[in-house]
């Protein structure tokens, strides 16, 4: 099954974002669809 191709977004913080704001990020790992980041050592590093 082919995965959808995502649109590239700008990587600059908009001026209207308040200082100290929290952000949601997406991290893609290889191999996909394997829970790799919910391990203590890996999660702490991220």
C-alpha cells in the first residue's frame, strides 16, 4: 500500500505565536508502523 505524500510546510515560527508556546511535532521512523519511540531510553532522548 502506497502512503500519501505530505505537503512540505515552512519551518519558521509565525510571528503571532507567543513566546514559550508548546508545539506538536510528527516524527517519522524507519521502519514505519513499529512503535519505536515509546521505550524509556529512546523517549528520554527525544
